[in-house]
C-alpha cells in the first residue's frame, strides 16, 4: 500500500503557515503566539515532530480548538518535511501513529473557510477530522450542515462514512433530518421589507428572491 499524497497540494498558503491561527480576528490575542512550521527547515521539522508527539499524548477530550489546529499544522508540516506518513510517525515517536498523523494532516488541509469555523469553536476539531475525509463539494456541504443542523461528532462521522460509500450527501444528511440548504437568517427590518416587496412584485418566493440576490452577489 502506497502513502497518500502529502498534505498541502490543494492549499493556497504554504503548509504550516498560521493563516488562521495567526489571524487576530479569529483567535484574538493568541494570534501573537501562533507557531509557523517550515517543512523545508530541519529545525522547524524537529519542532513539528516534538509538537506532534505531545499532541498525540493529549487530544482526548481536547476542547482547545486553536491548540488542535496547531497540532494539525505540525502533522502536515512533518509529513511534508519527512516525505511520508510512515517516516513522520517514526520521527514523532509513540504514541503518534500513521493513522493519527494522516487524520490531523487532512484537517490542516481543509479549506480556509472551514478551518476558520474550527478555530472559532463553531465546528469541533473531532468533527473536522471526519469532514476532512470527504472530498469535493460534499466536504463544504457537510461542513455547513454541521453548523446549520447542529450535528454531533458521531452524526458527522456516520454521514462522512455514508458519503464515502457512495451515498449522495443530501441523502446522507436527510437521514439525520438535515435539509441541505435550509437555514434561518435575521435581517434588518428595512431589508426584510424590501425583500418581501421585491419577491411579491417579481412573483417569486422569498427563497428564490434570496437565492437570486446571493447568486448575483457571490
């Protein structure tokens, strides 16, 4: 069995760079303490290896999302720096395993929009591990459904497994009473008034009017 491709192939930012952890808008004062792991610097790779070892010793019940993202970044940088998951696990030592490092490196490789919600505590890092197992657009759909449907980690794991087994993501979500695309928004009174007026004049439902406006905006 061959190693998976190293993390970071789809990232716009370098592996190990604290784009999210270093953003004060997301992590507040802790942004000043964000650590960057450079997979091309032997000393930084050694620091990543030690961070991974410590992270592997202390993840059960971890509630510190920024700490968890730092561990994920270290896993990703260590894999890139050593060239494989197997060597990365050997470098970090017990209790870090290939499986552990792979799972968390994938979290670090999640799109920035999802990782921001992890850093802010809206998505649990343990749920992010399962979201990271899903590829393509389904990854975003599962992430946003986790937010809007208030899914538990166990439910996210079950849905991710179903999607990877070939079940369409909307069907997998429906099994957990999540209607993909359904959310509740609160609008300023004047915007709400104009939305209703526009929808009535155009003979549209409010849903269609909002969808058209957002489609044009985005």
